[in-house]
C-alpha cells in the first residue's frame, strides 16, 4: 500500500509539473480555476500507475499521452501546438526530476543513517524529491529564454532544441523503466519509432510553416518597399510643385499689392470713383483670401514632426492623410532620442512600419464614427527604454477581441475589410523582438479613451487593463 502511495505522489508531481510547464510555455495566465489541475494530476497519476503496473515500459509514453489529451481538451489549442508544447513540458518535468534526485542524494544519505524504518524513509525521500522537483521547475522558467514562453508561429530555433532534448529525455526514461532491455527489443523498437516519428512530423510541419512565413515576410517586404518608393516619388513631385507654387506666391506678393496701389492711384484721379472702388475692394478681398489659404496650407504642411527617417516620415504622412479623409484629427509627438532607440531595436524596418500602420489604421477605423474623432501617435523614451504609443477616443475594444488577443484571428470590422490578421501579425512581431504590449482603457491623456503601448523592454509581457 505504501508503495502505491509513493508511486502516486511521484506521478502526481510529474503531472503537476508538466501542466504548469505547459501553461508557462504558452504564456497562459494562472487562475483560481487552475487549482482543479491538482486533483486532475492525482487522478491521472492513479490511472498511470494502474495502467502501466505490469508494463512499466509504457509509463513515459503514457505520461505524455495523458498530458497531451488533457491539455488538448482543457486549453483547446491546435493539435500541433498542443503536441509540441506537451512534449517539451514533459521533457522539462523529467529533467527537473533528475536534477531533484541528484540534489537530494546527500539528504537521502542522512535519512538512511537516522531513520531505520524503510517505509517512513521512502515517504520522506519522495516528499523531499517532489519539493525539489517543483522548485527546479519554477527556477527553470526564470531562465530568460523560457521566461517569455515559446511561439510555434515565430520560432528562432529554440523549439527544435527543446523538442530534441525532451524527446531524448522521455526515451531515456523509457529505458530506465525497462526491467530487462535485452528481453524487450520489440517494445523498444516501437517506442523509438513512435518518438522519432513524432519528432520528425513536428519538425516537418514546422519546416513548412517557417518556409511559408519567410515567403510571407519577403512578399510583404516587397510590397512595403514598393509603397515606400511610390510615396517617395509622390513626395518629390509635391516638393517640385511646392517650389513652383513658392515662385507664384513670391510673384503675387509683389503683383497684387502693386495692382491695388495702381487702382488707388486711379481712384484718386478719376471723376467717377465708384467703379474703381469696387475693383479695389475685390483686389483686397482676393489678397486677404489668398493670404489665409497660404497660411492654412503652411500650417498643414508643417504640423508633422520629422523623424530623420524617410520611411517613418512617409508612414506618418500616410496616416495623417488617411485620418483627414475620414474626418479624424491626427497628432504626432516625438521625444528626443526616441527614434534612434526604436530603430536600434527594430533591425527590420518592415516590422516597425507594419506595427505603426496596423495600429494607426485601427485607431482611425475605431474613431471615424466618433464625434470630434482624434488619434495620437507618440514615440517616447524613459530610462533608456523606448516605446511607441497609440491613443484614440473611439469606443472600447470588443470583449471577444481582448479575450483572444494574440491567440487567434478575430475582428470587429469585417464590413471594412478587417480579418484579424493584423493583430496576430502584431503579436508575432512583438514576440520576435521580445517587446511588451499593454492596452489601457484609462489613459492619462485628456480626451482619449484608449492607450496601446508597445514597450521595447525585452520582457515580452502582455497586459490588458480596465476597458
């Protein structure tokens, strides 16, 4: 009976560790509901013990299978993501078990010395190993590379390494639970083929996904470069037109006052002044209207701050024009040193432009039916950490968007061409640069109702505040 209890405790800790690892790897926040995972871990441990009692060779594979099935039903991620993450979480748990066993060896030697009763000694030993194992798992997720979880969609090679180590650890655990390796060749071959096949399938799917992702980014880069090229050509044309207009304005600055002076001289010498007075009045009105138009044009032309980067200046001009077409007031602010800090993080300018365009256009769409609609985009820097901020006075995000943000495609603007890809792409880019995202419905900017902040802090946290 004691042996059964010890085994169930040991297996329960294995399941608890793997479920916790699964949550951390996918960055699923712990909630009070997760306390239900504890009795589930005990139930799975009990089932695992009795199911593999006479065929312990299948214990590691069954451990992974139960973890996979429960996580698939509980968290409803795709089969590929769940299979990959559950293999890695089981591998991390097995490695932590080995580490805990090695660390506990001195303590076990003391228990052998001072506790003669074998059953009590075994119970104390398994409790110590279990505590050390859970502590090891917590410490593993303090490692910088694992602290922000993993992303199947945006992988820099970490997942393949983790998968290889995890599959190897599960396979070695299988060998450990084989009573007689020489007498179990068939079982070993089946287990080896199973895990190697699993690794091969996952690697192949990831390889295909990576190729597609690279092609997608390459295509987007070509599109953005073409658009930027067109904007630069248009900008050159506008500069040329502005030069021509400047010449005309310079000429008219002298011509219209001269014409007015000539008319005034004619009035002074003319017997019938009424006809010339009307002409003089028209000239003065024309001069006043022209001056107002020039001042208005100059104000509109000079209200955008300069970043020193042609691509960013073009993007801000594009968003400003789009906002104006939708009767939305757009403002931009740039803090000293913010642009160089942002460009230092975003080595790929296409990713930066994608973020600004997607979030900027979303802000315009969200506010265009709002009274006194306005948006603001700011580049800020504090304690050497740069951030890009998007403010608008549109309605709050739909609950379905905030709940599924970064998890699956969702949009509330289908009628305007929205498909939810923008937000998914945004979170993939943030994961790529380890940047943080926050959505706050209670901003400190007067007149705005929402604040989205992209913080380049290398922490990759996601927070959704009061809406």
